[in-house]
C-alpha cells in the first residue's frame, strides 16, 4: 500500500516538476539562449 | 620484428596524414588571393571531365573521407575515456581494450588521409572556381588545419607507440595527457573543416554578391557551425562505438576459446554502451541544427523537412528504429549474463510492444504516393486517422518514448546481476516507476497539445522540453539507482555467454549507423539545391540538379557496401596482426 502511495506521490511530484520545466523552456526568452532566430 | 612492423605502420600513417595536410595547406595558401565577389559561373567554367560524373566522384570521395574521419576521430575519444576509467578503477581490462581499439583504428588513419587527398584533388579538378572562392575567404584557416594535423600525427605516434612504456605511475598520466592532446587536435581539425562546409550552407561575413567583409571569424562562426560541431562530435562517438562493437562481434563469432569469447563479449558490450549512450542526446543536437537551418532560411528548412527530402526522413526513421530494436535486443540477450536476469524477461514483451508502436508511428509518412483511385478511396491526400501521425509532434513523442524504454531495458540489464538491499528499495523502485510514468504523460501531453492544438511556434518549440524530460529521467534514474544499489547483493557477470545471434545485432547497429550517416549527409548537402554557396554562388555545372531519392539511396548504399567491405578488411588485418604478434 505504501509503495503504491509512493508511486502516486512520485507521479504528482515529478509531474509538477516537468510542468515547471515545460513552462520555462516554452517561454520564448527561455529558448533564446539556444536558438538565434 | 613485431616492433619494427608497428613502427613502420605508424610511420606510414604519420607520413600520409602529413602529406594530406601539406597538400591542403599549399593549395589554400597558393590560391588564397582576395576575390572581389563570388564568381558568376557558366557551363564553360567547369573543366571537361571526359565522361566522369563530377558530382558522383566528389560525392563518393567526400562520403568515404567522412566515414573514415568519423571513425578515426571517435576511436581516440573512446580510447581516452576507457584508459581513464581503467586508471581510476585500477582495472587492466579497460587498458587492454583501449589499446586494442586504437590498433584497430590505426589502419583507418592512413585511409582517412588518402580519401581526404582524393576529395581535395577531385574538388580542385572538378570545381576549381568554387575552391578558389572558398580559399580566398578561408585561406588563413588552412594554417590551423595543417598545424592540427601535424600535432595529431605527432601525438598519435607518441600515444600508440608509448602505450607500453608509459603504462605505470606518473608516466601513465603523461600518456593520458598525450591522448587528450590527440583528441583536442582531432576535434579542432573537424571544427575547421566544419566551418568550410557550413559556410557553403549558411554563408556569413559576405554580402549578397559574395563580397567578403574581411571578418574571418564571422564567416567561420556562421549559423550552422556550432550546432554542426556538436552534432558531429556526438555522432562520431556513437559511430566509433558502433564500429568497434562490430569488430568485437566479428572477433566474438570467430573466437577460439572461452577466454577470448569473454573478452570480446565485454568489449562488444562496452562499445555498444558508448554508442547507444551517445545516441541518446543526439536528437537534441539534431533539433538545434535543424532549428538553425530554419532560422537562417525558412525556404531551406521547408526543402529539408517538407519537400521531397521528407521521404528520406522516413527512411531514416526505419533505420534508426531498426537500430533501437537491435540495441534493445542485444540488452535483452544480455540479461542471460547476470544471475538475476530471468526475473526481468517477463517485461521484455511489454517493452518490445511499446518500442514497436513507437517505431510504427515514427515511420508513418505524412504525404503518401497514391494513384488517383487510391486517393479517391482514401478521401484525400492524407489518411483520415493515420495522417496526424505523419507530423513531427507525433514522431518527436514516439522517439522520446522509444529512448525512455531503451533506457528502461538498460536499467533492467544492470539489475540482472544485482539486487538492492537498502531498506527503502521498494520506495526507490516506486519513485523510478513514477518518474517514468510522469515523463511519458508529459511527453505525450507536449506532443499532442502543443503539436496539434496551438500555433506552429509551439509545435516546434515543444520538442525541447520533450528532450529535456527524457534527459532528466535518465539522469534522475541513474542517481536513484546509484544510491539504491549501495551494498547490493551482486554476482559477477558471466561474460561470453551471449548467443551468437546477439552479435549480429551489433553488426546491424554498425551498418545502420553507416547508412544513416550517408543518407542524412546527402540531405544536409542537397538542401543547398543549385547553389555552391547558398544564395551567393550558383552552381552552373550540368550536375546542378537535385537527384532523385532513389538515385541518392543507390549511391549511398553502394558507398556503404564499399566502406563496410574495407572495414571488414581492416578487422581481418587487425586480427592477423594480433595473431602474428601473439606468435
């Protein structure tokens, strides 16, 4: 049961982290350090 | 006797490398006179070829040179990494394999120089005006090229010949330093050559009529230079790993005893691990390269991805898909090396299913070649359900999920000889499973939402967080794994127990890489279309048209067969040399 809980918490935690990374990288300014155009 | 042969062969290599460098430097300096603007060429500006197809001759010479150059630039990187690991781990196996890797590549060094000289000669003979124009801008870079070449030759000599003499104590560190110098020179060489090639695609430092403004750095640091440097650097490592993996497979299949089989099994695993490890970040470098092409010229980008060349990306998908299946198959076979491997065999069918689905999505074409009857039956040019899978967002999603599941195969492989014993192991595994699940959801969301329901800017940009997600999972999982496997129950891998068919997977990986490099290299070069230097210097020769994909595929396939035949000959030479020195 605790393992299932750990699995669900991990999905939520890492999901939130991925969401933040997505927002930063999808921001035009966030991308400008990679692309010149 | 063996020593003098060794010395003789290395002298030949040094001589041929120096000869090529000398030839190039002399040409560039001799013709590096200021040119007012890019010449406007007519058909008569190209010398008669007496029946020789000039484009085909240059294409073949360039392709052969690039394959050999990729191999000889990559192997010293692998060698240095392995030698360093051997010193840190105090494991002589790494050192032995590193030395063997270098010996395999030695013959290829001479062939790199020979094919390079052939390429240079064919360019000067068939395209003198283009070479004159390039030399007028890049003349001074030839000095760096020649210096890098001479430094590479000298360090190669010292690195290979000094292996035995500098094997202990502080001398070993000096040897590593020489290896670093060898790699720095090799990478520098590639960067200089990349400047010439990328200038032809995305010229900078010149105006529309090709008048050079005198700022050489601007011409060198053009739009594609940095992404091309990164892409080729990573791809070369993957390529070198795959070719050495093929060598190990060749030796494994012809091994005379168990000890030899165990040695080459380990060598094959190590090199394929490096090849696949370098392949994982390669799509990111590819995105950067492509984004810079679009950023320089949308027209060029559309020719690349949306025109006739798009079909070559389907061929690419088939080849890379086959490559991933082969890599996964090799890892699954490797479960048998560990004592606990059997408990993971049940997962193989699920991983295979996901990879097969991703593979199918990846090579679904967007535009179909249809007869009018077929188009009527379909209700249009695109398939109503499968059509969306032909677009890049679907493919990016499939590729990233494929990378994740290949990494999962690798994680299970690593566990096949270890069982974690830490109290929190169950939670650690749950966290890893959660990480994979969240990543697959995120990658799918980015692909579907930003790929089909927002504007085009986000469609392209969403590929960046997709790759970032994949890379994050790889790093985070390895960190969790490292902590979780502290004090784990472990048994030794039983090397040499791989079935013979697994070795054919390694051979398939090497052939796929070679073929891919040829095909995609053609696309990269061909998007210049009828330009020598894109938008600046027009190609007026009779061969200035874009050949059909079928023709290009035939040329590259024949090139692949020739190159692989030479590589097999090099493997045979290397084995023969080893047997002779053993005797």
